[in-house]
């Protein structure tokens, strides 16, 4: 019904279909299996890519390359034709914004317009593709798709100070024209493929690019339902990012049931999840020129630390709510005034309050088995605040006992799946005097040089004496070692910090069960790693054991396999989209039945096949597209053509496009002659930052907005997930918390107000005006220069006559604000 009703829009059909399906039982809406046998019977995106035969067209004079043949065939079938070529000034402006995201200079426009040779346009294309500005422009598109950000997102939204290396990797890879298969493989398994190449490790920042729940991962207890959900969601983000970015396949829609539209069984979802079961997001060292010296100093420091008694340490447990206890024998029964619990302070651990339990009890008894005892402190109802370096003093209330026992019921978290209980000292007083312990016993103990039950009553807390010993030599010996440790630490701190990237770290893969209805409380059989079974031409063996990296490499190889019909269709469609404003498939991250079908399926396959045969060079693909007559068309409308193809799906003209938020900001900086073209490095911050439990990102700080150090290309800004930049957001900047294959384009009053009154625009208008004063005192010449710089053309006499009084009355800066607010500035024909 929906497919034959041409008066119902695609979005409306999807909504109606969703409402119908929502009323059906689950068993009724699972996608039917793809028919076996002939490829023609399968959904278009799952059929093998073919090199289609070029159709015959009448308007051969308009054919510059095969793209035009496929476009003309569709147009001529509807009685349409290509529009005339745009004029040269329009073409250089369009092409420069498309490939650089920046306006051409008046000098560049003049040079191209005045070059009458046949090779002028191709030379322009080659020059623009060879510039590093190309990678900055197209890198921003890629970062939209993979939802890159410089903070974690969620409630805490902590900073990721080392994420920017992945952004720079993307820009450099595009500028280097890295073959696309290598680009894909590096981002999924670069650390495995090229372990000695820092750039390959940085590339895996792709897997960690999305949001990450800092609070849930660090504070939820192991083994809880919420912790299991947190990890499920984390892997889901990695899976969705990978499969939608590279294959336009919505595998993530099969988490709770078989895919409702596409032939993706629920099992496939968990197979792909299993690929990422052995990775966690972490900062990883990329390069360390002082690695040898650092290792030598750390080895020496560790040797010193092993000679400094830190106290008692339980055996490590895998569950937080494991019971551990330690007790001191006082030698005789005494009336206890106070019990002091000294937190462990091992010199080689930065964390304060190391090993101090979250919940515990303190009891005294005359029975070493504590069959009968008296509790003097019960801290088991709520989590106890970590004391840091301060001792916790418990009142004994003069209760008598020979033994003092501390029982921990909720352990301190050292790392994931690692929990422990540790103390440096237990002290007891009776009538104001210390009562020395004569023996220590425990449920279990860690065997290590710095840790022993005997160290729990030695008077030393790992860094200093709590009760100096009578033996002066012993006291001096330990104090010397502490000083030696401090000196070695100072040397280490003086070394330059090694470069790090926010990426992934390998761990032992966690088991991945099939979850009934996607419920972590309903685990089924364990699932082995794999890919989407609907791609039947590709057979890549996924490992069932060994290193976790082999799983990621297998998925990468599955994606780039020459017979995978999705990967190359996906990337050529994305490139087409950014050149024409809409992809051949206008749901670029969904090639399934819930997405769109191609407007020009033969052209899509031609581009995918040629892309592969051309060595998967993105720059070659760009050149093929932008040198076509289809791309060079005028954007002027035609009433007759518009009646037949109102939304220009057949491309009888070029689409007029509005600049993205970043391109608007960058263009303003170019026009005002303020753009700082430094490439790479940590992102500049257009906000005031205050660290807190939930950090503050204040984007209203005018000093930050107008700091010349922040007038770099917008792709290099520090991108915050939780608090959007108001200027960029009102211009439809991508939300870094979600994959954004296509940006929204809205028209609102706020946009005009921002372009007129935002502090950034006010400052840049002043600088633009200052630039115009350099052309001389003539107001007309200043207006002409303003038009040339901002719009790439001379003003008409009517425009000059209109604007001269404005400049004379209000000044050049007001004139510049008018130019920045004009449609001609933010739209590309």
C-alpha cells in the first residue's frame, strides 16, 4: 500500500508502518528470512555489487564522465535534462566550500575566472584536494558520523583530555588519502595490525569515540543488575557505531528480538557484541621517548617500596560483598578505651585510604574464634566515607577483651573484578596508654614483600612512624628508604609525560550470553563472536579463543572483504551526500528495509565498483564526482522541471545548500582575516571550565569567545557533550552524543539574531571593518571590497546606493554585520 502511494511522504509511510506493527504480536513482526538462491531475490543492499552497463542517453554533449550517463538516463525518462553549468565564480565558491569548508579569496576567484584553458577546472580540483584544508573539512563530516566528543557525556560528563589524537588521525588519514580498507581496519584493529605504529593505536579511538557513563562504570558494584546493564549499553554503542558507520546496517535494532524489518536475527546482535567483549575505554600510552629511563626508575622505586612495610592486606576478591577479617591479640584482656584504624598508605599507591572497607564492624572478645564477642562499632548500614590518610577512631566504651577484630563486609574497589581490605595499623589504648599487639591473625592475607600480618602492629604506616621504635638504627633505615623513594619519584615526575590517547584497552573477553528480550536477568546460552549472517557472500572465520584483538580484526576483515556489498556502497553514498546535500540513498546509515531505496541504484553500484578498482582512494572519488556535469550544474530552479520532480531527486539542477555551523564560523574568521590555521593538538575551549562532581562548562564567557588563540578552525574545538555551544547549536551543529549521518537544517529567528548579535559576530564585524579600511577612505570601495570578500562578487549599483548611507551613518562594522547576516553569505549555490 505504502510503496504505491506516491502522495505519501517516506517519513509518513514509516510512521504509519510503525503504528501498524506496534499493534501486532512480536511473533508477527519479525523480519522474514532472506530468500535463498538467486541474489536478485534479496534486498537491494545485500545483493553483490555489480559493474552495471551504462545506459544510452540522447544528450551526449553533456556527458563529462559516466556519472552523467546514469543521471541523464533517469532525467530523460521523465522528459528532463541537466541544467546549464553554473558560472565560474559560483563554481569556485561551491567547490572551495565543498572541499575546504572555507570561502575562496577574491584573488583565487579572479585567477580561476580569468583562466580560459580547458584544464582550469581540473587544476582547481587538484589544488583543493592537495591542501590540508581538505582533511579538516571532511574530517568534520566523519566525526559527525562516529559521534566523536571530548567529554564522556551522561550526568558526570568528565573531560577526555586525550581524545583529540583520534580527531587528528582522521584529518591526517584523509589528507594522506589512506586507502579506505586500511582506514577501516586501523580504526577497528590498528593496535593488532601495526603494534609498533602509534598512529594505528590512535585509530582505535574510533571504538571509544561515543559517550561513556563514568559514574556507572566506576561506582556501580560488580555483579549487580545495573552494572550488567551498563556494560551491555557500552558494548551496544561500540556495535552500533561500527555497523552503521561502515556498513549502514542497523544490527543494534536486534538487541531484544529479531530485527523487525531486516534479516538480522537476535543471535547476530550478540555475536557482534562478543567482538567487543574484551575491550574497555581507557587512556593508553601512544609514545614515550623516555620509556627506557622511566622503566629503570620505576624498577628501582618498586624495589625500595618492597622494603617499606605497608601493613596488612587481604587476599583479593572478585566480589565486593565478600567477608574479610583481621584481628590483633593484645596478649591479655584489657579494658578498651579506643581502637584506631589507620588507613594503608603504601608509597607506591597514589590512592588515599587504600583498601579501607566501605562497610565493617569492630568487635572485642576474650575468645580468639569470636564465638562470643561484643561489637563496639557497626558501620554496615550505609557506606562509610573513605577516611583518606586520617585514622578512624572507635570508642571501646571500656569493654574488655584480649582480641580486637575488624570484619569487612563490603570491600574497597581496586579495579574491575578486584576488591580488597587493607590497613596499615590497628592501635588500642587503655587508660590513655598504647596497648601493643603481640600477634595478628586473619581470614586470609596477601603474600607480598610490603604486606604481612606482622606489619599491622609495627608502628610504621608505610610512609612514616606512628610510634617510633626504640632502635634508632631501624628508625633511620626506614626514614632513609622513604627519602630514597621520594627522590626516585621526583626524577620520574621530571620526565615529560608520555603521549596518551583515549582509546581501548584489551582485557580477557567477558562471556556474552544470548539475552532473552534483551534482559540481563534472563541470560541464555553463551554466544561466540561473529558478524551479520545476512551478508552471505562473505565468509570470515572469527576466533573463539586467543587474544581479544583477533576478534576485532576478524570483524574488520569481514567489513572490507571484496565481496561485502555494504561497505563500499556505504562510503560512496556518504561522499555523494556531502556533495549534493542528499545521498543516492537518503538514509545513509540504514540500507535496510526501514531505510530508503536508492534513487539511482545502477549509479551507486558503478561508484562502489569503481571506488574499489581505483584503489579505494577517496580523493579520486571526489574528483570523479565534482568533475561531472551533474555536479557543475546551476542551482537555478525551472518551473517545468519542478512540477515533475519537485524535490530534485533526479538531480536536474544542483541543490542549494546552507553552510554547516562550523563552516559559518570558519568563513566569518576568514572574511575578517582572523583565522588561525594552526593544525592539530588539544582542542581550544570556547567555555569557562570548573571541575566538580558534575563539571561546569560555561559557554557565555566572552573572554574565551573572543580570545584570538581560539580563532582556529572549528573542527579543533573541545567538544562538550552535555552543554552545547549556543551559537553553533542554533545553526544545527551535530549532537556529539548521537551518530549524525545527516544534520538537521532548520530556519529560525534565533539564527538571524545569533548572526547579528552574538559576541563572536560583533567582534568579527569590527575586525572585518578594520580590514576594509585598508582598501582606502572611499565608502564605495569599502563596500565593493566587502562584497568581494564575503560573497565573491561585486555589488550592484543599487546595492551600493542602498548601503552607502548605512556606512556613513552607522559605520563599517554595522555594514559588516549586514553581510554576515545575508543569505548569500551562509548559502552556497
